[in-house]
């Protein structure tokens, strides 16, 4: 008789990363059952998956009850908006994460996988790659980075208190896929910024801003790394990014354009003005942080997870641009092309 496969709980299972993680887990024969937790239930039925409506910001939710009997908890839930109200994101991102970790310990879950981010890292070099030992103090002015770094401190205290739990921290760059285009437009650009991005032939020049170098990968490749971290006996942090590094030269080659030098301050000033007037949802502090993100060395993930990205960064970005033009999405509330389309009308906190 075959041994039973793993039961995995995915917290934040309906967004950009969550949908890809659920699909990757469902396609693997070592996984028997997936419980997807989300604030709003989707009209989507992936393999091996059932759903529960849960808000981790609600301190009255019995998270340990949902985690009971699980072989692993994958924690992906995160609020980027509203950037104008950081107390709201703090309740979900920091206090909610603490509830997830404590509930996993109370339920006796043996594996905890947390989605961190390159933004958790302290400012670092752009001309060489740093490994997972680089300090994780974030960029304190950006809520996203500040909160990711704070959760890393929570895990620093959690791990020695719970040596029986195998804790993995995934630190990806920016993650793109076609189906997440509408969500990322809503989160970062805002409703008044047109979705219809220019086609390559209409972008004759790319500004070369000093320090504007960052990393990205296809969300499906990130999900494969999460799967491998779930089923392999690994622990600790893993950097995730594809090649090449994004900079003006890469974008110019991708679009067949030329580059021209441009200082960062006019762009920063424009972002700041647009954010203050709610024309843009990306705060200027995130632009500042982006200028200081280190370049990550991904050799540990390639070695210990036997992970190799299937997509180049150019392919991932082309998917995102195509998704914006096509109004692409999925039947989950975060990824629905028109806001909350696909949302099941159920009470928050109710079990499915």
C-alpha cells in the first residue's frame, strides 16, 4: 500500500504567487491535499484543493484549527495596499504573520515556509551578487521592506524556540506572470494609469538611471522553488531570481531601443507627486528602496533545491506586458480583471 502524500496549507492562496504555488503543489504526486486559505473565496477549482475563508488579521480566527494535521504551511498572505495607511498593512503583514507562525507551532506543523522578498535585505551592491547571509534590515522608509525585515526578526526568534519545525525563508525578486497583470496594475500603477502599455516599436528610448538595477523571475518558477522547499529536507533562506538582471541596457535590447542618461531625482519627484495625489499607488519610498536593493546570488537555490528557472526575465516581462494588453486574469478575487469578479459571497472567517 502506498504511503499517504503530504497535506499542505497555503495561506494567501489566490494571488499572484498563491495561485502558482497551488498549481505546482497540485501537479506533484507527493502532495495529496491542499487547503487554500484566503480572505475571499475564488470560483476556481484546482487539483487536490479545497478552500477556507480566513483573514489572518482577525485575532479571533482559529488558525491552529486549520493547520491541524498539516505536513506543511506555506505562508504567502501579504497586503501591499493601502500604502497611505501603513497601520492596515502592519496588522496583516506583521501581526498576521505572527499569528500564522504561532498557530503552526500550536498545531504541531513540522514545516513552515515563508515568502520573504529581496526588499527585506539591507542596501547592497549592484555590481556583485550577495548570498543569503547579507543583513536583512530592509529599507526603513518603505513599508513593504520594513515589514518584510521585521517578520524576518520574528522568525529569528521563532526558530530557536521551535527547533522541531523546519523553517524556510524564500527571498524572491519581483515576480511576473500573464495572469497577474491586472492585479499588479491595480497594486502598483493605479486606476488612472492606462493599462495599454506601449508596444516595443513605440518605445524608442529607455532612460538609464544610475543604480536602477533589480532582479525578477516568472511566478511559475518561484512556485517550483516553493514546491521543492516543501518536499525536500532543506531549511534557511533561499534567494530566487532569473537571468539577466534588469537594467536600462537589458530593457533597451528587449525593446530594440536606445538608452539615454537620466538622473533619478526627476523620476522620484514625479512618483512622489503622483502618489501624494493618489494618481499612482507606488510610493516614492519604494522607488528609493529599489535603488538600493542588492543583487542576489541564487546559487544556493540552484544547488540545494535543484532549481533552474524555465523562463528568462525577458520572457516573464513579455508575459506581463501581454497580460496588460489582454486584460488577463484568473477567477480569483485578487487576479480578476475587474476587481472583485469571481468572489464568492461568504462571511470572512467562515470555514468552507
